[in-house]
């Protein structure tokens, strides 16, 4: 695989971080473009994309091709999606327009992704598709799970103003093939991102990493949205932390029923969370911005997969009902 052209589709907090870093590579090997929209797009076009890293006094700014119409761009060697799970279906045609025969797609997604069961040998559900994640099989058909490189991101980031992204810490990104292969493509992509100053790890067990992160996302994201609490606020409240612990145990039980292995206990995961700091979760950021909430991949699929595996998820079912109602009310008000 040779990479010369890279499009970051969805240049929000995480996507924009990657785009800015790729464009800043000293060797300037890549033609980097972004697909964005609204005020964020206008700011990138006018002033460039600014990224303030956690340990930097001043942001750096990169000029790069930006559009809201992917069909104006040439086909790409690599596409990196920064969209949330509920945004992907509407973007399927646009993403597909960027693909050539051997284009790979790095999909940065929280929660259970639409391609989860592709070439999955550990769950007895290989190639199972879920309508909730991929209505009408549009992503499976137009993009194809065989193109996907899974990506689990541990990077606190926020668009603080249009065209401006702030990082809360120096995070990491974990990449893996759904098949578990340590492929040549995976090596080339990891090398390109590492060369841009990103902290990249590769794994042969990307599903384990998906479940490990879901332990936090399925608990902290909806609770933060329901309470408007920062991470530090949740961690300081014993009643909320009891709920967090119960949700994490449900995540672990469902994941293990599907063949996932967890490196951390719930107690260790909770202790790790105490180092995150006073940040707003991505779901709270979306709520405050009047955007649709990323509910299905984080909570809805936990409940659905609990039913598939006959694992009870009573706390998550309650949280799902509450946050879904919150989302409906939030959308009515915007």
C-alpha cells in the first residue's frame, strides 16, 4: 500500500486533530484534505485549522483543502472518518465517492461499530449485521467492511471555536484489522500516522480494545449528558459512581459472552478514569451544542447485544430510555 492522498471525513475534534498533524509533517509527503461543514468549514477555509496541544503554549495552524462536497475531491489512498456512528449512514455515498479499488478506511468510532462482526471468529456471529447501526445495510454495501481498519481513540479533544481544536492531553490511537491480521496495510497506515506525531499502537485484537473503551463510554457519556456533569463531578459523587460501576459490570458481562477479553477489572478501570480530569464527555459536548447524541453505538447496542447473548443489562436499559428521551427533547428545542 502506498499513501499519497488522505481525506479526513469529519474534521471535528478527533478528525481535525489527525488532519492537522498529518498536514504538519515535516516531510510533507501527503496531500491532506478534509470534509467538514458549517461554521467549522468556513473557518478552516478562511483561516486554516488550528490545533492547540495539551503541552503547548500556542496552537499551530495548517492550511489544507476543505470542502463539504467530497465529490469535488479525487479518489484517495486513505480515508479517515471522524464521524460518530449515527452520522455515518448519511455520509455513505460521500465516503464511497472517495474510494478506489484498494482504498482503506480508518474508522474512529466509539462503541460497537457497524462492521463489528465482520470476520469475527470469537463470537459465533460472524458477518451479523445490525439495522440499528447500518440502516438498510448501506455502509456494508457502499463502503464494505473489508476496507475498514478499526480505530479506538483515547484522546480528549474539543472544538472550542470554529476552526480551533484544543487537546486535553496527549492521547493514543489503537488500530486493528477486523480479521485480526497484522497486515501490510495496517503497518503502512500506522507508520504514516506515527510519522505525523500521533501516538499509534496496533493490535491483533481490536474487539477487545472496543469493549475496553466501551466500559467507560457506556457509563460516563450518558450519565454526563443526563446530569451535565464533568468527569470530575461524576467521580466525586458516590451515587453516580455506583451507577457507573454497575454499567461497567454489564459491559464486561456482555463483552465476555461475545468472546472479548478484558485486561482491567472494573475497579482498575474506575481508577484509571480518575486521571482524566475535568473534561466534558463527547456526549455532553454534543448536548450543549444542540447536536444529536451518539446513543445507539454506546448504549443501545450494549442492550441489544445483551439480549443476543441472554445477558441482563437492567441499568443500561434504564439509562438508554432516559438518554433517548433527553435526545428527543434536545432535538425539539433546536
